[in-house]
């Protein structure tokens, strides 16, 4: 009995065919995506300058002037300048994706910077809350601590009390005091 062939299923990958012979494998071209992105950004920056607009205007003006004013076969793109239109369309068709690539890379950088800023703001907020709590606890502790003016007034009060006591002792031990010294007659 011959084996029944199973129908192909869509959820099962097909086996890769084996290469026959010594032919080298055809590989897709590889490029450094970061280097290409840097090139795209530089290109987009250049296209956004007045210098690029001046160069482009000069190029188109020279093209039109050459092909309109030069007689005969020297005019390679006669009116209506189909070749110039093709060249400008080709330039635009390459410029647009490069500019979009540069914008995507800038958007990714902006996301990273925004995330870093968010983290820094969060840390700063937490630090400010901590410092606010510390300042509040210091204020509460200072409410229980004697201030400079309070200590001065207490020292003045004690100094007056000591001086009053010394004066009182001096008055009692002075010979002119009432009753004089015991054991001596005057």
C-alpha cells in the first residue's frame, strides 16, 4: 500500500531546498543600518539649507538656459524639458525616503531623550519631596529647641539672680550691717 500524501498545511514551514552543485549561495547585500541612517540625516540636513536651494535653482536655471538658448544638437533636452523633469522626479523619489528615515531616527532619539527627562524629573520630584519632609522635621525639631533670644533672656535672668544673691551675701557680711559681726562690740 502506498503512503497517502498529506495535503500541505499552512501552519507547517516548507523544507528549504538543497543547493545542487558548487554554485555559491546568493546573499542579500548587507549594509550598516546606522551608517546609512547617518548618511540619510546628513542628506536631509543638507536639503534643508538655503545652500541646497541656491544650488538647485542654479542647476535648473543653467539647464533651462542651455537647452533654450543653445542652437542645434548641443541642446540635449529641448522644450518641454522632459529629461529635466525626469531628473527632478528621480531626485525627489530618493529624497523623500531619506528624509523620512532621518525623521524616524530623530523621533527615536527624541523618545530616548524624553524618557531620560521623565526619569530625571521623577528623581528630582522624589528628591524635592524628601527634602520637604526633612525641612518640615527640622522645623518641628526647632520648635522644641531653645532659640538664641530665649537662651539670652534666661542667662540674663540667672545673671540677675546671681548678682542679687552676691549683693545679699555682701550686705550680710559687711561690718556696717545691722547687728555687726558676732562677738565684736562697737
